[in-house]
């Protein structure tokens, strides 16, 4: 490298301070452009030279053409040579034997050039002497200069696959402000040694390069779902909510369904909708036998003023293990706990749930739910609607519509719709309702402590926010890491 550096400096000096194009400088033309570039960068950082890149098209010989150069003749001339040499005459198959595939190529060209004709199987020379090998001369010129004056011939040779056009890079080099023939090694740091021996006084320092991009620091990146999740968390915290511990994917049917007054024949509990565990098959019986029994009763014969569903409730069914189908299983467990010390409460969770669903561009068998519950004395459906306006208002969604719906655990239930300005239509953004007395009073909550709840998917707003149309680009093995790393933080103030 240092040889190359001083070679460049000497050359610049002997060329009156400027090399117009390294590709035309015989001493540098054969050095590969990357090597040359790093040498020039090193001299430039010492302010010894300035340089600019020159891109140039150049014709280069193919391997085939190089072979003809080596053989000293193009196929057509080789063929004529063989025919002239053969005193007895030459047949096509004899020629093939002598020259192989080159014979076939050369024969065609030689016919075309009228150097050769055919008499039956015999090849007859139409020239007395070996013709001048113009094509070979052209190839030699191209090898030397990278070009040819006769542009028509260039096209011809390209067609014959004897030459190819390549982009090559050269440089214009000029003296820099600190040009010298000797390279001084510039110091990059002051060391304690330099201070002690006073050499810092005379040392030459490398200037800072403020244009250098520097090395991009390697670091982890939050997944877009995590960014949007964080945004939701902050909204919940700002509204006085506490986060529920939701870090368990497996629930018993009891907590996922029965405590929520979902009857055991409900289609949501079918194998087609819910993933059941093979191992362990069965959950432990709940410790609170009284609650366990009250849940049974409220389903089977009714209690707390409800007539119930009136079907034989099965303990085995409620002890089946499931991948939770909604985070409402967690809400249920926390509301049950709240019954020990009932008071107005705001709780939320954002976590993963599982449903045995047909997978398509917008659905996977697992997704994340954003869920909130509010317990308050004598709160009503009006509070639910008012709160939804506030909650979604924090995301810039201020035009909500509600539609009566059905959930086994809420009555009344409302689907929440918002107007999507981009899609120009009303889209469903959530599901909500007032939890049923059959659920709350069984837990032991006082009947005037009413609880409202709502849920939405985390994926939906994330896909809207980041413009992702296929869920597989967001979750799973097809996700591009680049997409994860380069996405900005989410701001939910304008969700739709
Ligand atoms: N569990 C409901 C769902 O999965 C959401 C919801 C939660 C609805 C709480 C009402 C109350 O869609």
C-alpha cells in the first residue's frame, strides 16, 4: 500500500500536478479501482491530493476472443489455413476432426467471406493465400485501447460474443494543499508519552473528518407491535389504569369461559375455534370451592336473580386446558380478586391470545388484544360510551358509532366503529359491554359496583399505522429485520 501511495505522489508530481485519468496512465491503469480508491482516500485524508471519480465505458474481450488471440488466428482464418494446407483436399468431417467446434464456427464465417466454397463434401479454398485476419487485429486493438474507431464492427463483434461493454472506474488526481513526495504519518491522538517527551509540540495531527458517516451502532430495535403497545400503555396510564399481569398463555376453560358465563355449548368453545392442550389435559380444581360451585349453579339452574342457562354443567369441561382465546380471562381473574376488597378500579392488559382460525392476509391464529375494564359504583352504558369517546379521542379518533352486539359475558354489548378517512368507510375498531351480574355477583362483587369492559386488536392499528397490508410482514418468519429496525416510533394521535 505505501508503495502505491508514493507511486501516485511521484506520478502526480511528474505530470505537472495532475493526472487527468488514471485509466490512461499506464502505471496505474491496471490497478483495480477499489485498491486505487482506498490509496487515494488515504492521501486525501492527509490533504496531499484531491481526486474525482471518472466512469467510463470500455470494451473487453470475452474468454472466447482471448482464445483466438492466443491461437493467433480467428476460426475462419484457421479453417482456410487448414484447407490450403491439405494437399489432398479436406472434407467437412476431416475439418471437424482437426479443429473441433472452432472448425464449425470458422467454416460458416469463411463461406460468408467467400474464402471457401463446397463441392459435395469437399471444401475448396477460394483464395490462394491466407487472408489478412482483420478481426484478430480488431480484437488486439480493443484489448489495448478498450475501443475501436469502427462502431459497426463493434456491434458485429458484440453479436459474435467476442466483446462485452463494461463500466470501469478511473480517477482524476490533483495536488492537495499539503502535497509532498514523502508521506508523514499524522497523529490521531495525543498520548501521555507525547506530552512527556514534548513531541506533541512538533507532531502533525490528522484533521477531523466531520463528513465521515461513522459506523452505524449495532443495537436492538423494538418491533412495531411493541411500539404501538407502548403508546397504548401510556394512554392507559395517563387515564389512571393499572396494568394486569397477563403473562400466561394457558388457562383453564373455567377462567377463560365459565367464570365469564360462557355456556359450555357455546360455539366459541368448539375445537374449530379454540386450541385445547393435550398435556396436561386437565387443570387443577379451583381452590375456592364456593366460587366454583356458584359458577356451576349460575350456569345450571341460575342464581342472583338469573334463571341461568339450565343445562347440566360439567366440571370436566371447565377443567380442560386452553390457549386463552381472549385476555378477558385475565380480567375475570382480577375482578374475582377485586371482590375481596371491592372499590372503583381501572385495569388494562395488552397481550397475546390464540384462536383456531383460518389464516389469511389479515388474520393469524394468534394476535394481541388491548383490553380495559372499569369498575365503578352505578356506572352505566352512558359511561361506557363516554369513556370510549375519551379513550379513542386520545388517538385522534373522534367520530365513533356504536352498534348493539352480543357477548355471553356482557349485556348490553356494543361494537365500536370509527370512520376511516383513508378507506372512506366505517371500520370496526373494538368490542365492548357491561359485564353481566351472573359473572360479577358470582365473584362476590356488590351488585351496585358495575363493571364495563372493551377490547380491540393491537395488530389492526399497527397495520394501519405502518401501512402494512399483509400480517405476515408484521409477524412471523417472513418479517424483514430491516423493516423492524428502520420504522419510527409510533404516535397514535392520528390513528385512522
Ligand atoms: N373479549 C372480547 C373480545 O375478544 C373483548 C371484550 C372485552 C368485550 C371486555 C367486552 C368486554 O372481542
